[in-house]
């Protein structure tokens, strides 16, 4: 099948589904854009991550690269080095929470869009059946073309909603789990930075309390 025939077939498919197909298509494009952005963010950060010890040894060296969130936390730890222990803990915990939220920023929206797609498909089903019953009321069952048109709207929009929703839900849950694991790595990295900054004699230990650990969305 050539590109021209594929475009023609796609246009015919959208036209048969009616105006609701435009909404489902827009929702699908928005959802896949967010999935791509979230995938790129998590993959890029995972590929660039370094250990706490290496970051502390090599921070400031020319050409040193690490995950953007690690560089952000290293800069925050340097800026907070002159603060008292409790203030330093609170400052780094706030930075940690900000980084963790950035990992989970789009997952909720992806799952919401994936869940909304079948509802739009159901709206198309109801609209198509209403059109079908209107044709029956006016022309009886003799207008086969009109009946087929209404049923086509009902079935195509339902199909499009499910095709959009199933991969969106699967990938949304997968990305949410990856974001949660990335958030755990952020907490461990910050913990290491806080221990490094509080190892002097007589200093109280800088451990993260349980409430500072990021929670998964929906928990």
C-alpha cells in the first residue's frame, strides 16, 4: 500500500467516524507527545547518571557530565554548604522533591488522556445509534445506506477509542514505575550528599525522614 492510498484510507476512516474522530485524534496526538517527552526525559537522565562519589570527586572538572538533576542537586548542595544542618536538610529536601516531581509531571496526564479515550468512543457510539434510530423513525428499515452510516459511526469511534486507550494505559503505567524508581535514586543521591556534608565531629546525622521520600502518583 502506497503513501497516497494509505492517506486516502485514513482520511476515509476519519470521515466515517464523524466529528468525534477529530477529538480522539487530537487526544491521541497529545498523549503520544507526552509519552515521547517523558520517555526521553527518563532515558536521558538514566544514561547520564553517575554515582555520588564520582560526582563529588569530579564536580567542577572540565568536561564532566552527569544527569541534569544531579548537577542541579550538586549546585544546591554547594550553595547550602554554609547553612546550619537543619536548614541544609530542609533546603536539599525541597530540591529533591522538585526533581522528583519533574520526573512524574506528565504521567498523570498520560493516564488521564488514555482513560478519556474510551469515553469519547462511547460518546461516538451513542451518537451513531441516535442517528440510526432517527433514520429508522423517518424512513423505516428500508434505507440501508443511512442505517449503515449510523452504525459505522458507532463502531469506528468505539474502535478508535480503545486503540488509543490500551497502549496509552500500558505505557503510562510503565513510565510511572520508571519515574518512581528514578525518584528513589534521587532520594539516595541526596542522602549521600547530606551525609558528605555532615560528617564533622559533633554533627547530627543528616538522614532523610520517611516523609521526604517521594510517593508514586495515585498512592
